[in-house]
C-alpha cells in the first residue's frame, strides 16, 4: 500500500447538518471516482462522554460508508 492523496474535507459551521453531510458525500465521491480504490479502511468510533459529538461523527461515518 502507498499514500496517493491526503487532506481534509471542511464544511461551514453555519450550514445545516444535511448540507454539511451532502458536502462530505460529494467530496468523497470525487475522491473515489478519481482514485477508484479496490478497498478502503474505516475506523470504528469510540466516544466516552460527549454524545452530541458522537452522533455528528457517526452521521459523517455513515455518509462515508454510503459513498463506498
């Protein structure tokens, strides 16, 4: 395996959750289309206390799994 790209998908805090998730989905699809990976690794989530953050990150992870 080797690194072919890296970066960050940023969304605006002032946008709605659905708009932010759509941005993540679109940018992930662009990367998938560009590099056409055969496999992908997705980390499990672990949150001890902040359930609000866990839900938001879980939604973003769901978008990633959908795109893949």
